[in-house]
C-alpha cells in the first residue's frame, strides 16, 4: 500500500467515525489528517522531481561519455599510436624557445625549417644507424 493509499484509508476511517469538528479532539484529528494529506502531496512532487533529475543525470552521463571518448585516449589506442609515432615522427626541441616540435621523415629530408613558435631557423642533419638495411643512402 502506497502512502497516498494509506492517507486515503485514514480519511475514510475519519469520515466513517463522523468526527465532530466542533470538539477539540475532532479539530486536532482533522488537522492531522489534512497535514498528512499535504505531506503526501509534497512527497509525490519530490518523487517526480527526483525521477526527472535522474533522467537528466543519465543524459549528462551519456554526453560526458561521448566527450571522454573524444578527448581521452584509450590505452589500447595509445599503444597503436605509439607504434606509429615511434617509426615515423621525431621530437625536436627548439634551442631558442624550448618548444617541442614533432617532425616526420619528409621534414627531415628538407634539412631545415622555421620553428612554428618563434620562427628560429632549425637545421637538421640526420644520420641513419640502419647498417645499410634501408634506402637512406647512409650505408657504410
């Protein structure tokens, strides 16, 4: 039995007793029943608000999950990215502004570039330690 059903039952009992509102006891019991009825209405309103908040929280949780997928790297994905970067991308620090610059082999072949942060001219001399196993032309 729900709270609403219980208060309705108590109201029915009070009406069946034919409480006299002119007596002190009748006034008190009628006021208590009215108060309980008001409390049930408030509780129902709170339950509805909680259900609505729960739905909104679920929607926010789904949106946050999508954002996490976009902005946070999964460890498995990070391992795959590391394999790619280990072979093809190099990290260079600008001697002037200390900014880290990531360059690939095609940039190394140009042998120079301007730092994207401060504009300082950077020169690259790349020596391969491949022992002649690649097409770099550095075979001993």
